C-alpha cells in the first residue's frame, strides 16, 4: 500500500499533495472514488500519510482567507 500511495506523489516530485490531486491521480488510473477514499483513509491509519489543512489566500490581500484545502503529506519524507 505504501508504494501505491507514494506513486501519486512522484509525478509532481513533491511530498505534499492536495486531496483533490491525490483523488484525480487515481481516478485517471481507473480507480473508483470509493476505493480511493478507502486507500487514503487506510494510508492515514497506517501512518503513511498525514492530513492537514492549508488556507487559500487572496493574492491582492494576503491576510484575506478565501477558503481551505486538505493536504496529504508523506510521513517521514517531509524534509526531503
């Protein structure tokens, strides 16, 4: 499971992905949304990824928060 989850991060060369990017990666590979949700939930339970939230800010007004995005980070590779 770890290798499968890590493959979603490789195309962008990042240790951090938005949840939407993760889902799109596996949808494009033909996986069903239900299975993708099970994958990331199990990856979280197995400490393969951590889950956080980042604010979306206005370019014109950096202190104005427009919304939030869910972020997945690979555990143990945050500093690479």
